[in-house]
């Protein structure tokens, strides 16, 4: 009896050791505590030279300890040049805004849309616009016009766009266009580009030589919204099952949608639209759940995980150093009875981009709309750093995701049917009507 007890104890001990080894070497985590975001300081707050140098060293140290760029074989020539420039321009006392610009420029060299400074936008100048076809178009009360913006207070539009490129990472051309639209009217951005923002009226010069006067944006008071709550939804449009997939959250609501989708397919539904336009990401498990509900299996992304003390504290790993590599697996399963269409646009991001890659690499359906602002192979799974003196806050990736097909050259997933984002849904209905 005593011998049997010893044998059982040894088996349990070996099992525990094996389980511990698995948890140590695989990216299994137990949850951690993310760095809290500090209260922002006024942009004109003056930092001493010592405070600036302490914060820049904190940021450099964090990035170099956490980001996979430094262990994945990437060419570091451009990074070292950007770091040298950052060290050179942050040796004196300066305002928070000035330090923010220098720090944003330093982070941008990594070319990672997930690794960036939380930009303090400042006031917004009410210049209504839309960047399309390589030009910044002016918009008025009738909508987007054919006129393009040539300058703001005589600062050329090209100079403003170059400034945006220098401060905000763009993984591909669609990401750059997204940045142009989003940051163009930021008071802090325009100031960095050379526009005098210490004024009430801004003069916008258009491509036909005419000018418009613009002021700061003053948001109107809005009544309480009585619309439907935000979240993923499912509905029927004729014989098409539509999932309005606005966030990659694998919660009870999505599980209920997946059950409804599974039942629809089992009862003969052959046409499905997953509308991922504007979906900013979250958990890729949500994407896989929807595919599984249709009897499909997604191919698997690979990943390079960089372990660090910072990631251990914020994510909850057992390891605090080294790397882990999981290879991609292209094996997938399509349900030939289901015609799946996924809608995407430039705002389809992170885990939602992964859904597009699953569909493309696994040949699971058809993509319609615009390309995403993510590269198919991209960094992600962010941690956060709060700079002690300036109170600036930045996100920093600690993983590199590797697409299932193993293909490395593509900068974006181009849809099978390209349309403007607003036209994608009707294009999907037209496409499915022929099926």
C-alpha cells in the first residue's frame, strides 16, 4: 500500500512538473496589472532637462526591453539613427508638447501601428475634409467636394502630411491615409507642422485658388441617444444571415450570435455576411468562434513572443526573459455549402484584420471593401508605459504575429472585390445574389 502511495505521488509530481514546464515555455498567462494612465499635464508645462532625460531613458529602456523588433532579426539601422536623433533633441528643458513630438517621432520608426504615443490632440480646427485618391479633399455643407486643400495659413498641405508621417506609425498606404484623415485637424499637429495656432481664424487655400475661413471646432450639445446599444448584432436580410461584427469580443453576446448562426447554417442558410468594417480588434477567439459556427476551421497564426519583466507584470507570464516561437499552420477547413463574405475597410484592425487573413489564407470566403491598415504580419498584443515626469502614455507591442500562409511580402490584404467602404455592403448583396 505504501509503495502504491509513493508511485501515485511520483506520478502527480511528474505531472505537475510537466504542466509547469508547459506553462513556462508556452505563452500562457494568468493576468497582470497594466500601467495606469496618469492624468495628462497641460501641454505648456515646462519640464527640466533632468526630467526630460529621465523620461526619454524610461521610454527607450521600456521599448528595447519589450518590443519584438529587437529580437526578430529586423534591420536596426533606421532605429539606431532615430534613437540617436531622439537623444540629441531631448537634452534640454522643454514643454510637455515639445517632448511629446520628439517621443512620437522616435516611436514611429518601428513602423508598428500598435506601438505609439497616446497623442494629446489639443483643440480641433473645423476644417471638414476627406483624404482620398492621394489628395486631401475639402468638404462643405453639401459634402466632399472636388476641390483639394492646398495649404492651411500658407503652410503647404504636403508639409502637413509629411509631419503626420513623421509622428504616427503607418504599416501600409491605407494606414497612412487613415492617419491623414484622423490627425489633420489636431491643433498640436498643425502647430508642429508650422501653423500658427495662437489665433481664432485659420485660412484654408483650395486648389482653385479660393480661400475659406475656419475656426476651432465647437461641439454642439447632443440629446441623450435613444438608439440601440453598441455591440455585435445578428440579423437577416432576406436569405442572407448578417453579423454586424463591430468588436472582437468573445463574450456571452457573441456566443449567442454564434449559436444563432450555427442553427441557421444547419437549417440550410448558404449566404453569410460578416461586416467587420470599423472593427478595431480585440480577441481573435471571437473571429474563430464565428467561423467555427459555420462548420469552418481557421488556419492558425504563428507568433513570436518576447518575454520581459514588464510583460510578466502586465500580462501575467511565468517568464521574464527570452522568446517563444509558435509556427503558423495553414491547415483550414471550408464549408462548401456556405458562401461567406467578410466586409472590411481601413478601420478593420488588429484581430479583425486576422479574420480577413483567415478568410484569405484559408480560402474560406470572399473579402469585399477596402484593405485594412494592418499588415498581415504585424506586431501587437500591447503593454503600456506611463512616463513619470511628462505623464505621457504609450502602448508597446510584445508579440509579432505571423500569417498562416507564411507569406511575408504583402503590406496589406487587398479585398477580392474592392469598393469604397460605404458601398461594400451593397456589393456583397449583389455578389451573393448571383450565388
